[in-house]
C-alpha cells in the first residue's frame, strides 16, 4: 500500500529518508523552514568519516574538561551564562565517560558510520548528485609522535572496527603532503574514507533529484505533530495542517520541542560547530585532514579550503562567539603556514547532541512518527544509512539490524 509520508527536515538525513521512501514507492513530502541543505548540513566538514565511531566521552574526560574550558588554546568552549540550563544534560553526558560505555557506544556508532562511503554511493546511484562525492584517505595530523601516542585508546577502538592507520613521521610528512608546516611531525593515514566538495550543494542537489522522482518540498515551519488517531499523524505547519500515514522527524537540534509534544523528553543539546572557508585557497591539504591540536578538519572543497570543528556548548539561541573563530585561525596558520587565499567566509551551526552520543532512530510508540535525529558530528556520515533504515521501517522492509540502542524511548519520558 502506498503511504503518504511527511519528512520534517531537509538536511542530509531527511532528504536521504525521502529518496529511499520514494524508491520504496511511497508518496513523500519534505517540510523545512529554510530549504534543503541550509541548516547543519550546509556547514559540516564534508567528511565521510567512516572511522568516527569513538564518542567525545572517553575515559578521563571528566578530569580534563575543566582545564580545557579554562585554556584559551583548547577547542572546547562554554557560554557560562548557559551553564544553569545546560547542567542537567551535562551531568548525564559525562556519566558516559568510562570504558564500558565508550566501547558500547563505539560499537553502536560503527554500525551506522563504518560503511558511509558505500551508503552515499548507493544513495546517489543513477543521480547527478554523485558528482559531489570523492573517495579519499583521511589524515590525522599530530605535532609529535608523543601526541599521537596519547590517542592510543581511541586508535585501539578504531582498530577494533577495522581502521588501522599508516603512521608517517619526520621529513616523510612533508613528502606525503607539502602543505603541512614544521609543527606537524606525525601523520596517521586511514584509507577507505571520502568527502563532499560542497555539502549544502550536495543536499540541495539530492532534493532536486527527489522532486524529479515526484516528491514535494514545502517551505514552512512545523509547529506541532498531532497523534490522536493511532498511526495517522497530523503535521501542523505555518501554512496549515497536513495528514499523513507516517512522519519522519529529522530536524536535528530542533527536534526536542516536537518530541516533547509527543510526550517524550529527549536530553538533546546543541553542540555548536564553527567553520571558516578560505576561498580559492592554495597550499592546503589534498585530502581531509584532522588537525589534532585544534580538533578541526580541513577539507578541500569547490569554493576553497573549509576548516570545520570546535565544540561550543551554548544552546540554540545565541549567536556566534568570536573566540572559536580566533582559535581556528591560529591553528590553521600553524598547520598550514604556506596557505594563501582570497577571502574568508565564517559560519556557526548546531549539531544535535544526545547525552549518550547516539541518534534516535525508530518509531515513537505506535504513533506513525519515526525519529531520525541526534547524530552529533556524524550527521553527514550516517545520514544516508539512517534514512535508508527509517524508510525500510515505514515500508515494512527488513533492516537486518538491531535498533534497540537507537530507540527514541531509551531515555524514558
């Protein structure tokens, strides 16, 4: 039976869900207030981060966090006026900074990240949007081998999931890629990754392909989801109500409010991310490179070199802070001393962060509302697979994957 499915959110997760639903033969409408690829999906690092299964909450974080917050050279920032509101979420988040939870979370994240390149290529099969995709290595750049060794725990977890780096040291670093300055003396290179040359353009192109399949994209604000009739949800928008057979909630960091209207309290916060695009850049890396000292990824893109990362906790309402941009500029200059560019473009956006670092994927009770949000910094990476899973659930197709860890009810009510 053909179902009418409404997808709330036109980022990579929502658009991927919509395309797979159309391939399963359903009638699909996407609703987004800003348009496809204009939110968090616009500003990410463009990396298909197959090995990004290790959460931030590794053992020892509780002891390190206070020092990081007070260190102006640290990539962790906090808007202190937001701390009273953040505190309950932060306490629950830090409780996962232990070995058993880290290993469990890593295994669960690996299920939706490790095959990201294949998932993106399967999503774009027969679509012109594939031109945005490139397969590549992923480089982790360290100041010294000692700094690399400090990440031993994280690399052991990556190795457990099949990602073993090739380590390059000394003069061989500049032979590998002459962009790196003398402060980078150790590289860990991981194969089987990829990147997108224009994340916002990629998602917008996917949305156009979706419309060519007969799908609809509507610009509106979603105000409520009514579920008085079992499995027949109604979406209340700024342009009027819409009935559906199923709804996919994929509005990222803005999903918490709609979930509360469904009677589910999700511990979700914005992990505010920053990027700077150096337009028409020369002297940058040839493949995506994580600069360990600044915790940012430098990715060569169509418009220039995008340097994206930083973690700032400060909610959805406040504007960008100056300090993260200043730190990014310092770290970029240190890593790539020969970088030349015409001008720069800055951006700040909101990554949806749950207290256990896992997304919510599944149906809310028997309402016909399916969650697909909460990916933190792996939204682009895991978006196509998440969309495929949700579309399979709605289409009554087997997923062959245990989704218990991603349940929208795992936090209670």
